[in-house]
């Protein structure tokens, strides 16, 4: 089938080390020349795709996250989580997952979550006698929550690419994110209780808990303010990102007093760099998807699926297996932008809810973050600790299995994803 020949050729090109945006643009342009002899109105197509109001949310959420990281707000967040969990088996591991969960709702980035929380949590866990594989695995897996719990950059890109409600995707990710965090916590507690070789402290008093909550009030307020305002209809997704960026500045400049003009400049610079990279990949993916449409590849895919009679669940399972394999080699952004436009007509034909599929896609991409050989969170942990990659992978492996179990649960019971969006929207 022509779609598989095109995708395999593209993957081979990307594996040669060509930047993703260049590979998509050059390959798409070459296909256009081969099929119609000219580029046609491709510049108008690309401009239309990247000239979207919703995309402004990506640099704004990135700026908000960078400001909160540079303001060292995460230190209080981690201390508060540990105050509430220190009496449990694996209390530090549980605190790490809780801190990752809240920070994910601030940063929207898996790598930023793993790096920021890991720099604080891993030395602490090792000092308290935790098995190093548990310490590495908890941070690597907890970091993946950054792209599932809103705000999420990949969800925004998927929503823009498929014209799906960003608010619906954000709401759809909340319960699965909480379920996944709960499963991670349960695993950490059981594993720690069975090993029993780490230090534990007595349960915190009510006074200690209140003091801890007071210290981390502003870091907890951030996701409540941003997401609550959006779900209450006060903000759109883009306005919520702008409001969150302003609140981050107010918290770090006037309350924590840890951010100066230099930090603001570097945060803006980093946000612009990340956004420019994403938008260049989006432009390349637009060229690629445009030529596939010209070649009637999506229509052929729909016809093949109808002939195969896979049904909704069969189609979703086939796509999840394919994306799981792609995730071992490609970045999540590339996977979204390569696959989503191609399969969208098939999803519409089969009546698949795009919010449900989008959340399943993001859970799958989370697995990719801790799956070798190109698991970004694995390399992030290695950068923090300089530990052998084999130990990091061994520590993360159980969490891949846990994510797979949760994804199967979400496929079997779509209402876990769709219940909250149906109630709030």
C-alpha cells in the first residue's frame, strides 16, 4: 500500500539524522514535484496552518513554566508533598509522583517535569536508602505526566491539527492523569513495602501539614487558576496561558523574589526557541500532509479500513500499536503531526471521538518518553545522575507496563476520558 511505502521512506530519511522539520518539508516537496510537477499554493497552505490564534498558547505556557522553574517554586511543592507522605512506605517516592503531578499542571512538559523534580528528588531518595532503580523509574515515569495533565503542548498540537476542542482535550486528560498517578503511587508503595530497606519518618502533625500547605500555596494555586479559569469559561486556552504567565511573574518577582530581569529574558528566549522549533516542524508536517491529500492517501486509507472491517476498537488498537513502535524512534511532536492528518478521515468515518483518541495518543506518547532507544526522559535522568543507562531503563520498565494497562483500560472504558468533558462542556 502506498501509505506504508511513503511512511517507511520518510522514517528512513529521518533516521539518517536529518532534522525533522527539514525531512518533512524536503520529502513533501519532492513528492509534490513528482506528482504534479510544481509546488502549487504550498506557501499559502503553510501560512494558513501556522497562522492560528490557538498556537499562541504554546510559547505562553512555555514562558510560564520557565519562570516557575527559574523561580524555584518547585522546592516548596516537593517539601509539601513529602510532609504529607513521609510516614508511608516509599514516602519520598510518593511525594515525587505527587510533585510531578502538580508540576505537570504548571509546565506541560515531560522533560521539564523530570528534570526539575528529579534534581530535587533523586539525591534525597538515594540518601534515604532507596533502591536507585526505584528512584530513577519514579522520576522518569512521573515526568511523563507532563504531557497528559493539562496544560499539554502535544494536546494543543493535536487539537490544532485535527480541529479538536483544546478545552475538551485538557478536561479529557485530567481523570486519566489522576488514574495514572494513582497507579504509579500504588506501585511505589507496594514495591517499597516489600523491599523495606529505606528510612521512614513519623506521620506529620496537623500543624506541620498546614504550614507546608501555606508554603506551597502559590505553586498549587497556579494550575487551579489557569485550568479553573478556562473550565469556568473565563479564559480561552490562549488567554489562560497569558494569564498564567502573568501570575507566574507576579509570584516569582513579588512573592518569592527569586526572578530578575535576566531570568525573564532567558525564560522568554527559551520559550521562543522551543516554540520556533515546534512551529517549524508543524510547517514541515503541513507540507507533508498537503501532498498526501493531493495523492488521495487518506481516502485510500479509509477505503482500506472499510474493506478490512476492523471496526472502531480494531482500528484504535492497530493505531496504538503503530504509534508505540514509532514512539521508540521519533519524538512525540513528529508522531502527532505525521499521523493525525492522515488518519483523521478514517476517524470521522468510524465515528471515533477525537478527544478519546487524543488522550489515548498522549498516553501512548508517554510510554515513548521512557522507552528506549529514544526515550527523552531516560536521557534526562542520565543527564541529572550520570547513572548507567541500563539501570535507568530497568527502573522505568515496570512503569511502561503500568501505562500499557491504563491505556487498555481507557480503550475498554472510553467514559473515563469522556465523562468530564461531557459534564463541563
